[in-house]
């Protein structure tokens, strides 16, 4: 399995209950596609470089996961279908270098 960073930008105007629901749905999607979550970082509401769907802010969540490389596109496609998800980006992290 390879290590990836999954970056998700959510609608900034979600209430706490809606935000918890979106995070649960994302966690279930990660699990369904065989991702093992190594680390989760929540940056909260931050200003965007440019407006997305007329929002100037977004709620940022970053997941570091280990998952099969053939499931990445399917996971990204499923997360993009959510109405409250503004952006999704999945990037493969660099493999750790062995000490010489």
C-alpha cells in the first residue's frame, strides 16, 4: 500500500452536527476504499485564495492514509459527489528515504 494525503475543503457554513456527519461520511468512504488512516489534521475555517461556489472561506481537513493505488480515483470521485465538499485533492506522499 502507498501513502497518500487526502485534502478536503468543506462548506464553511456547516453547523457542528452537519460537520460531524460529513466527517463520519468521509471516514466511512475512506474505510470502504481500503484506506487506513494514519493521521488526521483539522485546520478549521480558513480563507481561500479564490472563491469556490461563492464562498471565500472553507473548512479544511487533511488525512494521511495508506491505501491501494487502484482505489484513489474511485475515492476521489465519491467524495466529490458530496454537496458540502468544495474541493478534494489526493496526493501521493514521497516514500521515506533510507539512510545511507
